[in-house]
């Protein structure tokens, strides 16, 4: 049986980040990816505060990606719109996930990580001195196990720790297009902004990608009462948008309409004896503010750094090893959860976003949160959000 310091299930952004950092620390790491890179994935719009982690990994994340200057929130029926500038200390981009996820995976291998594709973890057993991992191809022994299985939530389901977060988006429908040149398209790509279109059942995303390609998605909170198919629902809202009609004129469809369901959840068993979960395996939020990829890298970084300390101190078997980072994780996750909750339940866009141009402090503080600056002291808007009338998802949970 082959032995490793760390075995990681999942070779997406979270798994590749944790693997690279642990390998940089000098550990023997095995990463098992059930699929095959490159593979299609949504979540193309990035937050600026990803850049420090990319620098640490040694990744030039701007190469081959479209620079993003900010986000436009648009209500086409009322004609109201607001631009959030996100260019500041760090740059950010729109990325093609199939290409970039593969880049992260290959980079991990180049750092010395052993990576297998088309190999799915089927069982994990924990003993006092080791972790035994079984896949569809072999068996392995390690000192520690990291769950980066994404929305499969391997450890969360094993220990019945998955809790759904209600009242956010229920499902998403999405498709990619190849655009034809036009003045409207040229303007879209010159700015590189993600555009959020507010509609009666939820919202639409418009994300420009390199090569004049466009990612379009419909996130549904309130399903249509009429009995139509998902494809018909998607096409109804896409075709009803004047802005999308301009962009998609004479465009070519690059993919079938795809769906994602059961969007938001938290895993209350994110760590334990000889294991920890990162990325979507720890929790996932509605993508309105593009936090998924950021949390994937941030949680992977926290776990890698804490595990290194655990190895150094001989404490890797301590089931509470990662508890010291709970406050950091909960502050970030709670902040984004409450922003999203207010977007849906308190009409955040109409009540705050469209009014905040008159309040410079609120504008700066909210923009900082949307950029991923979730742990700076002195953000009064964030403090008020966390102390607000609605409980954050973690307040009554151990983890």
C-alpha cells in the first residue's frame, strides 16, 4: 500500500491549491481527481483578493484571461443601473474555468504533487495513526485527508453534516455563446465587466470571456408558476432582455443549456480527526457576488497552513486542529451569506446599492466586501451586517 503525508480527494481549485501549498512545505501529497481535465465548470467571475493567493502559488493568473474592472447591476425594466468598480490594490479577471482549473492542476503536479485523474475516492476510514483511502483503482494510506470534492461534499455526507441554506437561489440554468463583432460587443469586452440583470424570478449573469465568448446564466429564486421546461424558462428570460438581445445577435451557441440545483448549503462537519474540508466541500453560497472560487482558494490556504503547523507540533490527529480558524471562516462565510440574503429578502439593490452613491463610506465598505476584503478591521457596514436582525448561518452551529 502506497503511503503519503496528505491525500486529497478532488483536483479542482481547492484541491490543487491545498496540494501545491503542502508540497511547497515539503510534504508528500497525493491528489485524486474523479474527472478529467479540462472539464467544463461555471463560476468564471473572480474577486480581486484572489491575487495574493495566486502570487503565493506562483501563478500568473492574468495570462490568457480577460481583465475585469467591476460589476454592473442592471434593472432593465426601470432603467436603473449601478457600476461597482473593483480595480484597486489587486487586479481581477474573468476566467474560463475549464482552462484555468486545468492550469492549477498541472501547476500542482509541476510542484511535485502526485496527481491521478479519472480516479474517484469511494471510501475513507480513520484510524488512530493513519487514514485509509480507497478509490476505484487502488488503496492508499496517509497521515491526513483533505476533502476537496466540491458539491459532492464527501465528508459532510459521510458524517451527516450538510445543512441546506434556505431562501437563496434554488437553481441555475446557463449556456455559453460565441459572439459576432459589433459596437455593443466591443464595448462589453473593452470594460470586461460582469453584468447582473435583475428579473422577477431571480437574476441573470453576463460574463465576457476571452475570444469573444459569453457565459450567460439564470439563477432562479422564485420558480415560474407556468408549466414550462427549464430550457424554455431560460430562453424566455434571455430573449426578454434587450441587453442580451443586442449581445447575442447572430451569435453561435457553444453548449447546451445546463442546470445546477440545490445551490446553497453549509457543512457543519468541516473538520475532525485527521481530516478537513475546503472549497465547496465546506460550504457553498448562491453565486450572485462571485464568492465561490475565492472561498475555494482561501479555505484551501487556511487548511494547508494549519495542517503544516499540526505536523510540526505533532498534532495532526487532533480533531480540533482547525478550530482556531473557525472565526475567520465564519466571519467570511457569514458576511457573504448575509449580503446574499439581503439581496433576495430585503431588496438590497433597490434599498441600498442604488442609493449608496450619496454615502461615500458605505460605498467604499460595500465595494471592499465585494472585492473579497472580508477580514479588515473597521468596516462599519460589515459590522452592522453581522449584528443585524437576521442570524447568520453559523451563529448556532459548533462549526
